């Protein structure tokens, strides 16, 4: 599936609030809390590339994850919950549906395992949803990852795993905090590549 084209990154500050929100929806998932914290960032900051934009949003999400404020924790949980559960039969997001297509290949028993693990994950980490950059991985590989993360039983690590960006994609300064980004931003950068046809420069 070909993604809708993103506007040139240099034009973002000139877009309307609704248009900037639509860019966030395309990169991540439709989510009012994400609009609230990030729409103004797209107006106030001149980014050299969409990869830089995704990295800046990753920093915003990490600040929420590291905050001791209960309201910040709720904001982050709402943003993470915007991503559909892996393997669920009804996925409204066209991009997520395409990204998860290979998870629909396999027997009923593994589909049931995925459903049960989603439930167990959310019981183990109340308020969080399992988020991972699928990137062509099989259902069996995803199930293995889910089990390992459930067994780890580390809510803070889960928050960081959900928002981490791979260092192979962005030239980060290698501080301890920045080494913790992952899935949401990996997904967003992959969507940038599909929408821009390559380097994410926009």
C-alpha cells in the first residue's frame, strides 16, 4: 500500500492546525493527546527532515515517560493506546492494517495466543498497550517478544520500549536517555520513508 504524500517538511510551520494534526495522524495514529503536545511543535520549529521531527516528538514522549506527574503518565498511556492491538480483527487505521497484514497469516491457535497475550500484557501493565515495530516479523516472533516483555515485568522499560527510535535511523547523541527510544518512532519513520519514497527528508 502506498502512503499519502507528506507535505514538504519546510512548509509545516505554514500549515493550519488541522493540517499539522493530519501530519501527526499519518506518522503516528489519530490521537488528540498527541495533537495537544505536538501540533505547536510543528509550527514553532523548523525541521531539516521528518526524521528530525519524529526524533523531537520522541523526546516529548520520553519526557512524559520520565515525569513523576500522574497526569503526564495518563497522557502517555492515552498516546500509546492510540495504536491498535496487534492481531485484532478490526483495525481502523489503514496504515496499521497494512503494517500488521502478515500477523493474519497462521493458524487459529497462534491467533488466539496473540489475543490472550494482549490481555495478559494489559493486565501486567495497567494502562499500557503492547506496541512494537512489526516490520515484516512473523506472528511467532511477535508472540516471543510479547512473552519476554511480560516476563520482564518492568513498566518503565515498557514505556521506553514503546517510544524508542532505533539509533540506526537517527543520528542521536548517545546519552542514556536517548538510547531508550523504540517502537512508535520506528513506525513513524517507516511511514515517512513510504510516503516520501526514501530518505525521510520530506
